[in-house]
C-alpha cells in the first residue's frame, strides 16, 4: 500500500485528487478528493473514503447506498500529488445508478466477475432449484468429473470445426471450471493475477 508520508497535500490546501479505477477492468469509476485523514481511513476500513468539500467532512463512498468501493491498491503519480485508488465496486459507482461517473460502460468481460460472485453466493447459501447448488452438494469429485467431461466436449467441438459448438461447449467448460475454483476457495481474480504476473 502507499507511503502516505511521501504525498504532497500542500498544493491543494490539504487535499489530493483521487482517481478511482475498477480493479478488475481498469476502467475509471470516479474522481474525488482526499485529505490525509480520508486516505488513512480508506486504508483502515478497506473502503474508499473521501473528504467532501461541500459537506466539509469525511464520507465513505456507499455509506448510504451500500455501493462501497473496496480498496485493492493505491499508487501515486510522479509528483506525489495525486493518486489512483484501485477498488472493487460493490454496485454502481455513480449516484445516477451508472457503472461509472464518467459515462463509461462496464464491458462484457466483467460479467465473469459477476458470475464468479454469484457462484460464491450459491456455494454459501445453496438455494434450492439452483444447478450450481446441486453441483456443490454433489461434492468435489462430481465437480472435477464435470470439468473433465466439458473439456473433452470442447476438444470434440474443435475437431468438428463447428464454431457454434466450440462457443457453446467452451461456455460450459468455463462455468464448470469456475465452480471447481470456487470449490477450492480460488477466485477468478486469483487466476487473472497469475496471468498478469506472467505478462511481460
């Protein structure tokens, strides 16, 4: 996490611009201002907290809506007078209900993040009538078996050179793989982090 002592809060009379970026998609969510107390609170609570210039007080994003921004990482620019806060949004960021305050739309790839969250919710609550719940109830061996079956079906689809089948079977494989990861308490973001670490 960032070294607060190196930041320059003097340029804006004790405030520093804080750009919030979605940790999963690298999309800009909003811009706010922090004083040193707000930044320390952000780190302490693990929830993005700003200094409201209009209300003249600290406010944690989502304190009324529940749409918190969970802090993942904070970095400063080359002059140490502004920061980027990487966060995991717990709902729409903008008060208008939009994903971003800048009119940026969430892309399809983030659907995987939402699906991952849903799979974890099914694992925890096991609602009746859910196929995912049935998989978790059937145990790890069954989940592993399904991943193997779906992987073979993808290979058959590729061998048949059927684009439609490849897409369909790949979706099945990806879903069951995510269930297997969740069964082992591994999030999709953990796999993404591993891929990022390999990217040169």
